[in-house]
């Protein structure tokens, strides 16, 4: 019976999930072999002659091996790693060989029965130790009974109980032919049958049920996981019939029927722009057999969202059945972060471009001029010396304006520069701007005119508004012809104060105006007196105006001049 137990266990090893029964089933091959030697060495068999009672020694040795196996097997009950059957066979083969050699060859195993005396103390106390170990095994089995399905637990428990009865009987007999010896053998046969039945039902009779239970548990586990995932999950068969829809997808499509399994792919299942993208990806996945991905913008629960749609083709183990897993990832945050990173990269590129080119040019001019002065400055006329100093002054002024704009723009990009609105006198703002740049205008013979409502009050950040005015007025002077006029004008328009800088200069082409207002790129230009311009000032004006709740406008005609206007909120008590 123990050999049958081993054969069934070994052949069902791929289906037996219980590591305890797997370990015991393999070990019982050697328990059965030692029991066979116990039978063959029995005096009545007349195979082994002499005064030695080998049968009794094999019995006690086998029982120690058996009960040790039952206890050690509990160690592997919760093991997630599959036991190595070949290694177990090798270990037990070595142990069995050691027992056989100690009894039959070396004769060092303690005597267990003496003719005319009966059992030795070693044999009797050995039985008591075995009984104690079996009681411990019963206790452990009871504590871990949840690991044994159906009647397996009761079969193992009954087997241990009959083994205890058997060992108790074998501790009582005096003669090898006594009644207690006979009862002990019967109890042992019953215990073998019960453990055989436990393994047979687990590994052979009910493997399909156990596998089904395991698969059901796994399915329930993964279904629960899928139902609670935030991603949209849908599965289609090869005919594009829906075979699974998770809870997130059902909440995403509120009009979707509660049970949509079997529904053919259609625009009701994938509403709006999702339908076209999903259908295209499914067709491409079916044709290529490879995973397909695409991103799209749509609306989820009334909010704009960015979705990553993935279609994964699936094939059954035999390669005959195909299905398609559709997963929708809401990557709105990641997409927003990606766009922000792109904007930061653009800002970085602008910064490096200005530093590498535009900020370098004024210093090149200063270095060249000062080098000429150092070589021949003492012999120069006052008029020529004055022109060189004028070049240096102009270059330093341009560098200062550019550097100031650059620092403020950098602070704007990093979010360190925030608008702090307060009550402002528009009249004072325009006067300060005119006074600041009047000397620059005089060098080109340009007159700055003003049209200001003296009572107008605005609610904005004073430093930002001054920066906007300074840049717009500086640009108007830079691109106006010598001897012309520039007008500073402020007027009330509803809840805003509109401030305009009007010149009669070179004008700006429409495509350049669009580039400035879209903030897509910096537009460098050269003034009427070869002044350098990076386009950074206008970008700064646009962003600072928007920070104060206003908008920058440009009305320009090539060769006829430009009007730059920005509005800021009016102050209301």
C-alpha cells in the first residue's frame, strides 16, 4: 500500500498543491521498503537465521523514520516554492541505506527483542517516544487543519490515531506471537490505508476539483484586483465581442448597460473620440499581432483628460484562440508634467541663446572700443573720444536693460516672481517711464508725448507695470526714426485701464506679431540706429501683463508704425 501511495503521489506531483502530502507520499516509499525488510527478516519467514531478531529492529527504526517524516512535512506546508522530488528521494535513500547497514552489516543498532525475555527497554521506551511524537503531530495537524481541504484532514487525523494505537500495542507484547502484537499490526494497516486514501483523493481522485478551486481563487483574486484598478480595462474575443469590462470603465461610460459582455465593439461601448482610436488600434493589433498604443484628449466626468490607450493581443496556449486586452490609462497629470517640462526646456533654450549671443555682443563692442582707447586714446581728438565713449555708454545701457529683463524673465519662469497688486496712479507711472528714457530719446532727437487721465487709478504690481512701460517705450524709441515722436497714452475702458505706446517707426510684419503674441519664439531685430534687440522684452511684457490679469495687444503696419497696448485692472474702492 505504501508503494501504491508513492506511485500515485509521484505521478500526480504536478497537480498536488499540498506540499505536506507531496513530501509524505515520496517518503513512504522508503517507509514501505523498510516495512518489507521487517517482514522478510521475521523469524517465521526463515530467510534470516541466527539469534538476532532483525524484524523488531526494523520495526522500531521504520516507525522513527515514519513519525519524523510526518513531523518534518509540516515544515513545508506553507512553502511557496515547489519541493524538489529528486532531492527528497536521494536523502531518504541515504537514510534508509544507513538503517539497513546499521542493522544487518555493522550490527550496531540496539537490540529490541531477546528470546525468553521479551522486548528490551530500548524498544519499549522507543515506542513511548514515538507515541509522544505522534501526539505532537496530531496537535500540529489540528492547528493547521485549514490547509487540508475536504475530508483530507479527518483522514490524516484518523491515520495518526490508529498509528498511536498500533505503537501502544507494540509497547505491551511479550511474545512476537502475542495478541497485542497482532492488534498492533492491524491498526498499522488501517493507518496506512487512511493516509493512502488522503493522498489518493488529494492527488488523483480530486485533482481536477482542487485545480478548479485554485483557479477559482486566482480568478477571484485577479478579478478583484482588476475591478479596483483606476485604469479602464476591456477584453474582446477574436470577433471583437466584449467578454469583460471592469468597474472603472463602466463608471467612465455612464450609459453603458450593467451587463455588456457579448456586446460587439461599437460606438456605444466606446463613445466619442475614443471609438475611432480604439477601433484603429484593434485593427492594427489584429493585423500585426503586436501591442499598439495611442494618446488622445477627451473629457472624463466633465473634466479635460489625457488618455493613453493600449491594445494587447493575446493568444491561447494552443495558438488557436485570440483575444484583445484594451487598457486605458488616465495620464492627465503625467501629460501636464510633460508639457510643463517642455516649456521649461524652451525657457532654458531661450536663456542659453540670449546668453550665448545677445548678451555677448554688447560686451564685444565694449572690449573693442576700450582696446582702441588704450592704444591711441591720448592722441585722439575730443570729438573722436566722445564718440567712443558714446559707443561704450550705449553698449553698457543695452547690456543693463538686457540683463535686467533676463533676470526678471528667469524669475518669471521659475515662479519666483508673483504679482503683488496695489493702488497705482497711472499718471505717475507714465511720467516715471518718460523721465527714465527721455535721455535715450534725446540722443535720437525723439520727443515723448503723453495723453494721461490724471485721475485714473489702476490695481496692479507697480514694479511689473514699470518694467512693461520701460520695455515698450524703449522699443518704440529703438525702432523709431530720428526726429520722430512717441506717444504715451492712457484711457479707461470698462473695468480696465488701457495704456498704449504709439510710434511712427518701422512697423512689424503680421507673422512676427503672431510669433510675439503666441510666445512661440523670440524675435530679434535691429533698431533704426543699429540698436540690438532680442525680443525678450516683448515676451516679458506679455507674461507680466497676464500676471496682472491683463492682455497685450499689437497693432502694427510695416513702414507706418506700431501701437503696443496693455490693459490692467482699474482700482475700485
